[in-house]
C-alpha cells in the first residue's frame, strides 16, 4: 500500500512538473512573440486566400478577410494572434447574388471601422457581364463584426463609370480618404485614384490619379496599378500598390507623400522607380502582392500581410490558379524612414 502511494505521488509529481514545463514553454513562446526580433509567423498564414486584409481591433483581436478562391462570397475569421488566423473558423458574412450586380468575381474585400461602425469594401462583377467590375459597400453596426447583420449599402459611385476595384480607406488630419484602382486611360489598364469622402459610403469632390503604369515592371502581361494600402510613419504617408499580371511578375511598388502635404494634389505624391518587393525564386516567393498592414502581437512591430505563390509556372489564366496564399512578414524602416520589406529575407 505504501509502495502504491509512493508510485502515485511520483506520477503526480511528474505530471505537475510536465504541466509546469509546458506552461513555462507556452509563456516563453508568448514572451518571444512580444519581442519584435523574435516574432515568427507560420507561413502561409491562410492557404488559398488572395488580396488579404487584417484588421487589429483595440482589444487585440485580429480580423481576417480576403478573396475566396471561388470568387463567390465574403468570409471573415478572428483570432488573438496572427498565426491563429490560419486555424480560425471562417464565417461567411455575405454571398453573391444570383444575377445582376454583385453576382460574379467577388474580389478583394477590406474591413474598416469608421466612427464606430464596420464597413466592408469589395469589388464585384455581374453574371451577365463578368468583367463589369465595380465597387460596393457592406455595413454592420454590431460591436463584433463576426456578429450582427451585414447590410448592402450599394455601389460606391465614382465620376467615371468604368472598371474599378481594390478600394481602401484611411483617415488623415480629420479627413477620410478613399483610394482605389480604376480604368481611366485610353490605353487601358488601371491607375490608382484618390478622393475625399463625404461619408463612408459616398465620395466628395475631385478624384485624382496618383499613379499609372508607366514603368516596364508595371506593364508585364497587363498595364496594372492596383491594391493600394496605406501606412503612416516617420512624417510620411506611404501607399503600397501592386503591378503587372497576377503571376510571378506581380510586384509591389511604393508611393509616398509628406504628412503636411495636400494629398489631393497629384504633385504631392512620389513614386519608386523600381518595385520594393517582388519575386524571389530562391525563397520560393513568387508574385508577392496586394499587401496590407497590421501590427504584431507586441503592439509595436509592423507586419506586411500579402499573398504569393510557392511556384512560378502556371497553367492557364493566373486568375484561376487558386494557390495564392496569405503570408505575414515583419519589416523594418531604413535610415531615411522608408519601409524595408526584406526582399532577400525569408518570411
């Protein structure tokens, strides 16, 4: 009996030690995730999700939204960590219509919280005219965007009725801005436009072109500037965008303006002559693009969210190769205050 008690206590001690060791290891992992130099992400974060957008709420919750491979719905997931988004259960918040507007090519949704209300901006075509792509808005006044009802706010009207997509919004000096890609030139392709907003669902005033596909690297396959995303740092407003066809030639460029400049003056915007993040075959990173930004679990480290493939060769139309995977990558800032996305650094 005493021997049995002794063995029981020994087993209990080992069990407690093992639990304490596991808890300590988990805590060390959590602590390391709070240190910018040691943050690592299990890429791809989410498989077969293109045009990714991550919103970090005030309570630290991460919300993820992206283009679904079937182009037929908008889904959302949430987690306490960026890595956790990969195993989080997706929830479909909206399905395409059977016909008419918003019934085909459901692309590039973004989640924004404006004046306490949630909005999703996305692009969609029509079953009867699949390339009649225009921009639309959903809204939800619930505290948690995973709950409540998503209301269709209709099309985001622009002064030109032409192919348009990839909208994002940002606030600066009390003004709300809307940036998007649209076909506005005779030679075709898409440029990035900017406008101020009267409300989260309506533009106001002038719509200016701040970049068009002028360099060779922006014109491979198609003349494309699209997928704008904004981050404000170091006295400047930076806007990444993507260019060329959605294969291994897809790459990220950079625009910037001084924070005290008139953002509605096209001359205020400057542009990189070369891509700032592009294919790196040695790292099996092909066609990185359509980026967005968030902040790591430590509350300080900037994170680039983007999609890429792990192979170069694609059969058929690259739009229907669904292996564009969502990835996360911490990045730094150079001595001039510009983002350094680590072109030759593994994720």
